[in-house]
C-alpha cells in the first residue's frame, strides 16, 4: 500500500500522532485471493497435459517444449527422476543479454482453454540449482498477440522443493495460441513437477486470514492501541523483505484521546524511518511517509456504507495524513470492487476526529 500525502509539509520535522479507534489503513472485504482455497478445486476441470511429467518421449517430457532465442540462449529439457517421481529438468548453460532481457523457457503451448473473467488456480512444485536470482517468472498468455492472461508473476525458488499456488482471474480468453511458461534469465537448472491448472467456482471459496467480528460496533480490533501493536503492521500483511516489515513508531502509554495509549510515528529528518534494501542496487532512503495498517481482512457487505474514523494530531500543524482502505474481491484483482479508497486530511496539533465514509 502506498498512501499518498502521508508525511510532512515543508521542511519542518513533524511527528504524526495517530490514535485510531478505527485505523489509518484498514483492509476490507473478505479476501486475498492468494489466501483462499476451494474445497471442490480437486474435482474441477484440468487444463495442463502431462503436468506430473510421467509421460516421456525420447527422454523428454511429452507435451512440453523449450522456447528461447538460440542466438542468446542455450538450453535443454529432459525428464529427471527425483526419488522415483519423474519431473521436468530445464538446464540452461548460456543466457546472454541481447537488446532485450533473454530467457530460457519451459512451456506448454496450445493446451490451455481459459474463459475471460473465470477464476483459476495454477499450482506446481519447483526447485533450482546454481541460480543467483532465485526467481522464476511464471505466466500464461496469448503468444501470438503477446497479451497476458492475467497471470504473470515472479516466484522465489530455492534449492529445495517448494509448492506454489497462484489464484488468478483470466483477463481474457486463451485458446490455441495460449502458452503456459516458466522462465529463468540466467544459466541455471530448474526442476518442475505437479503442474495443475484448474477452474474454481467463486461460491466454493473459503477465505482465510479474516478478522473475526468483535462484540461491539467497531470492526477493527485494538483500534485504541491499548494492547500495544497487536494486530497492526506497516503494510497490512506479513512480508519478508526490507527492514520495515513491521509497524513503525511506538505506542505511548499516556495522553491518548481514547483510553490512555496511542500510536506515535516519528517522521522527518533523523527521526524518520530508513529503508534499507539491496535488490538489485543497494538503497538507503529516509522515508517521509509511513503506513499503519491492520492485519487481516474485514468482512463487509458490498455497496453498504462504512465509516473509517480516528483521532489524529501532529507536532506541526498542517501535516497531511490519509485514511484509506484496501478492498478486495473474491474474483481477484481487476474486478470493480478490488480498489484502494483514500481520504486526505490536514492535521492540527490538537487531537481531532477524522472520518471517511465509503461504500466498498
Ligand atoms: Ca512427477
């Protein structure tokens, strides 16, 4: 989440105080598609041929091919045996840069049949050897028209087998010219197995990582920070990159507008949070805006009015803050209700109630 205007005005060194009975950034509507699972998924239609790589033709996986520019890429696809279980092994020994970034690609062409707007899950297992970037680009698209199906993601891989599960809504229909591909951009070895692409029924989706409803009217737990930082984060979900993977600032024990405690986020100059990041180039950057977001999705009724409100004040009058919610829809990104809703406010040095009414 990238809230706009959440930071300082001018060159002063303000401190933003945030006292939320609601929040600064709430995550709304039931679901993160990557966190959902369909009970009947296993019974759904399969679209990938020889996804378990049990069919072998002349030492190579049947139904699978390699794609790449031979001027820049040298690669070979074979069937490997991992403890009695056959899998695909893509060995890339040369991957040189041309005008464009070059890839060694393991692909299945012409088997897929996707309907526009329908929900699918692509699942597979992967591991890699001698890979520096530890990244595999997985995508489904129309190769002839060079258009994505809506699935195009860089997945982290390691030397050990990992399972992957990628729910997505098809952005367009995919027919005979469709291509499912796993691409690497360096000399390395990729192992792939148990590739499955199934259609899922939105009505069968069970959502997880949901905030359970409380006894009161407020849908946000610990909105007053009386329990400290419990239930809060910097980006609204658990992440494993950068040094700002948790809620910045501290919970003060007295002086709150509701109860005793409140969240204080220092921003600006030396007091501000610093992002350290090393992918690809080393970055040390003082941040001038910072987010406090609740953990977990909150179930809401689409189209109904909801109000996000909180008490805020700043050490310097005129500081801009933003109240916001992120809405998600079971059908995934790109649907009308999957959106970020923002409301910008100006703070004074006194506690003041700010509210934002919206219809998700
Ligand atoms: Ca297998």
